[in-house]
């Protein structure tokens, strides 16, 4: 199986917490030995290689200056398809986030962090999006990448049909010409579809949606950063359907 290198303390600890059997190698600086003690103990017990190195060596190994003194090689998680994700979902309120045209891995990481906080059941990426679950995205997610599935969709129309068959309403997010998030009848099973900053969702996506919603504001700026918008949207859905249930 293919390995993936993960950097950042919280990202590495989250991966270890959820799937310790996938850990294959660990590099850390001397000052991180105490906080990473559970991982080191696992390595010793299971004869998994680890090395205490300097920060420059971890930067070289990970390809990132934002490694926080740790880099771990894990087996890459198998990516589920949309059909299997939908089969595993519970009945009742479920939120999915769908991104189209968003290219910044830090935005994906920030989205996953918010998605984990608000109980989002999955993040969907359109077929041609450049985004991927990179080490940078996983670090920014602060562990959120371990609990929120990320799926790459293959065909827009087929995905829309599958989602609607599973009881989802697809809501396109728009900067204007749409209902306010705070007054719109936000469905309990909903896919919130977000586009890139500035360009927004492409016209075919807007036309394919069941409803359009916007985040109202002062109008002093054209739009929010896409990860911030996703957090606002997910927070409102959580307020309506999950507050008091967790």
C-alpha cells in the first residue's frame, strides 16, 4: 500500500489515535519526545523504526518548514466512493460539503478542521479540482482529516442523482441573488456546494442546484474566504439540527 507522510503534532497524534496499525516510520526532534511518547512506545513495542533528528532533517524528509518537529509515515487511507459513503450514513440530519474550483490546500485543511467540529459527514471534491489531501492540508486540519472522509467525485450528474436518491437537497452557495442562510429553510439532509473565491460556482453547478443560499453581511467585502464561509454554513446547520444532541 502507498505511504503518506504527515506533519504537525495534532495531525500525527490524530492519525496514530485512529489507526496506529498504519504507522510505518517516525521522525521527531528531541524536544518532541515527551508529547509523542505514546507513538514512541508503540514504535518500540512493534519494532517500527523511529529517529530523533534535527529540524532541518525533518524539513528535508517532509518537504515542509511547518512540520512542528515531527513527521510520520502512515499507510494512506483507502478512499471510499460516494455510494459506499451514502450507504453508511445514518437517517436524519446529515451535512455534506461539496467544493468546486477551490485550489488552496490550506483552505481544505481549514475546512476539514471546521467540518470535524460541526459534524460534517463528508467533504466532496469535484473531478477536476486540483485539491488533494496533502500533508499541508492534513497539518492545517489539526486532526480533522482523520474523522471527515474526503471523496473525489467522478461525474457531476451521477453524483447529483446519487445524493438526491439518498434524500439530500443540493444548495448552491452564492454571494447574492439567493436566500439568506439565516431565513432560508435549510434542509436537515443537505449538500452545501461552494465555489472558489471570486469566481464562485460555475454556471452549470448553479443551474444544477435545488436551492441557492447566501451568507448575509455588510457588503464591505465581496465574499468570505471559502474555508470561513464553509465554517459559517456548517455552524448554522449545526445550530439548527445538532445543538442539544451532542
